[in-house]
């Protein structure tokens, strides 16, 4: 999984062996073709195969190549937006259902992990959303009120309680969400892939769909050395659309996020950081994430990319940030660095597109895709098995290019670089 050294970082090193796959050669017939080997595609393939459907999954590169193998591993409930905002933006027909379904999304993730014995460092002890300012704390109070009104087990922690849970005096409080947890994301993707294979799905890697056409009532998907003929197609390509689907990039704003990992911390220090086993992130606009892996490495992430000239700047910021937030660590080094691209929409709401007859796609989880990808994969599988569009808790929308997409992406990237440069000077 080292196509680029900065792509999957620590996760590529600590994941178990990937599933055995091969590239597609010759012609294959399937009931459903799934394009993309991330959480959405793998969950769709698993649920389709379990229902007895003949499934062929085509992945352009490797399982977990996209966001699935690069992310922070926070299995959070819901979306970034607060429930009321989601309900307002999605509208009365689907809003409340979307909040309800995604509020329970960690349940499906941890059920699949348990049922299929997926070795992915899974811990379900909640996550902590940490207030970086008094304004951030007020936002968390609103979140608590809104989620509690919907029966969710969330709890606002005072400054002192948060300090004990995080192992840092740097925050004004935190919201503990007991529905959530953490995983080693690439290992989770590998586990889903192996479970799908065991259920009977055929997974093809290094098999990019470079062309597709409709022939009477079936789809013909072309890869460099093969073809899949299928009745239905599920497109699960998120922030990494490529080859035949390159132009789908126009519909999302690229939002890069990097992570750095320290070597394993000494046991005495490790016990003082996130001692309850939660993963954490903060309320800042240029947000940062903090978590430990199973070996006790601290992983710190934030907005920006370590490729294209960003490495040194973000590395210095990460070292200063670790020193400030967790001074008990003392001098440390950074062993791994990697980044990925998040598919964002202007309103931060995912999209459901019916691209053509029997060709559907859910995309743009806006950085919250472990639970949503797993859930939407299952829902898309049910749809392909004969469900109705109304069963997907999102309105069907037409795919549209984002106005000034490139500039918006540049705005995030330069904003993050400027902020990290400034912050490393003042810390
Ligand atoms: C750095 C980062 C941090 C994140 N942190 C979190 C987090 O902590 N918690 C959380 O819930 N979410 C997080 N996310 C979001 C989450 O990772 C994504 O939402 C999730 O990976 C989406 O899964 P997916 O299966 O839909 O798409 P992806 O995982 O992006 O997979 C899409 C796949 O489609 C393949 N593909 C594209 N074009 C073709 C083609 N023509 N033919 C065949 N295959 C093709 C790609 O190669 C890719 O493997 C983060 C994302 C990033 C990038």
C-alpha cells in the first residue's frame, strides 16, 4: 500500500495483510457491479453477497486506497453539522430520518467488526469533541441539547472533567459521545473486504473502470483487461473519482487533512493521554485531531497536506502542538506522516444521485464517512436488491459542479498553512 509514501502512512504499516485480490481479466457477469473499494463499496458488496446476489467490485488501485485507508479512524455518529442544521438543510421528508440513521451508524460498524472478527484495533469508548475556546464550548452545549433531545448518550464535560479525560489542560470542556469509538481504518477496510469475499463477492483491484455503456437492460463496465456486465451499478468513489469518473471531482471541494504519528510513547506517559480510550478532535475552524493507536503512538492531524511543499511547515506545527497540548510527552519525533482528500460539499450534506437507470451513487460525507459509508453501502445494497429510492434517507439530487471549486480548495489549503505558520510562531 505504498503507492506514495505520504498516502497511507502508519495505517499501511500496522494493518494486517490485505485481502487476496487480482485484477479483472476477461468478461464477468454479475447482478450488481460496485465501483470503489472503500467503506461504501465494501459494505455494499458484503451486504449484497450476504443476500445471495452475484457481486463484482472493481477498485482502481487497492482496497482502502481512498479516504478509507487514510482517515483518522474516529467512528463518529451523525454528520459534522448539528442535527437541527441537518434537518433544516435536508428538509422535512428526509432530514429527521438522516439524523436518526446516521446517529446509529457506529452500531453497524461495531456490529460488523464483531460479527466478522475484524482485527482493526476497534475501541468503543466514545469520542471527545474538545472546546478550543469559550465559543467552542457554547457550540458544544448546543450540540448536547440537540442530541439529548433525540435520545443520544452524549455528555458535556466541564473544563476539569475534560482535562482528566483528555490528559490536557488546553481545552475549555468537551462533549463525550458514547455512541462513538475508534478503529484502525485501513484494517477495518481490509476486514470488510475479507468478509465480503467470504460471503461470495468477487473483488478486483488494479481494475479501474475506464469506460461504461448501457446495452439494452445491462451495464458494460470496461477495465484495462476486462469487462463486467451487470444489471445494476453502485458507484462508491467519494473523494477519489478517477478514470471514467474524473469529472465527478468537479462536484466536490477538495479538503486535505494530514496526520503525523509519534513513536510509541513510554507507558507512564501514554497512560496520561486520553486514558479512557477515546479519540478526540477540537472545535476550531482549522480543526485538529488527537488519538492513540494500539501501540501507544500519538497521532495528531489537521487541515492541509504534507505533499506539495506543506511537509516542513505542518511538521513544525505538529511538534509545537504536541508540546503545548501534551507537555508530559516532552521532546519527541514524528515517525509517520500522511494525508488524504475529503470530499466536501458547500452545504456539508452528502448527496444521493441516480445517475442513470440502475446506476446510483451516494457521495460526499464531508469527513464523516466510516459510519455513513458503512450504512449507505448497506442501504445501496438494499436498493439494488429491489428497494425504492425513498428508502435512502437523502433526496435524489442532480450532480452539479461546485462554483469556484479550485479557489475554494485553495482557500482551505492556504488558510490552513497560514494558520499553522502563525500558530507555530505564537505557541
Ligand atoms: C484524511 C482524512 C481523514 C478522515 N477522517 C475521518 C474520521 O476520522 N472519521 C470518519 O468517519 N471519516 C473520516 N474521513 C472520511 C472518510 O474517510 C471517507 O468519507 C470515506 O473513506 C468514504 O468512503 P468511500 O468508500 O465512500 O470512499 P473512498 O474510501 O474514498 O473510496 C473510493 C474508492 O474508489 C476508487 N475509485 C475511484 N475511481 C474509480 C474507478 N474509475 N474505478 C474503480 N475504482 C475507482 C478509489 O481508488 C477509492 O479507493 C476522513 C477522510 C480523510 C481523507
